[in-house]
C-alpha cells in the first residue's frame, strides 16, 4: 500500500500538517519519536491505534518529500 492511501492533509486538522488518516497524529510526530530513539514497537505500545504499516507510511512520505526538494545554490 502506498503512503498516499494513509497520509492525508486536511486544512482544518493540525494546521494542515500531514496526518495519518482518521487520526490527529502527524507524520512529524512519528518521525520525531523515531528520531528520539523509540522503536516501532514502543510507538505502537504508546499509541495502539497505530500500526506498523502507518509508521512505514510516514517514513515513505518523508523519503518522497526529501526526493522532491529542490535546492537553490547561489550567491547574493
């Protein structure tokens, strides 16, 4: 399943940040927990509404977003 079926962006929810569908948990929440050293299992234990699939979708979303970034290099 593609992250596009899991991650949604709704203007009125969490300030328009990408969220896991039908939840108020943002992609950035999940990435922050992973960056802080939490394992997938620990995250799911703390937030049982999450599934492994959702955590992987957040990682896929972040990787895709990084791939789409355009860097502008130059002097002023």
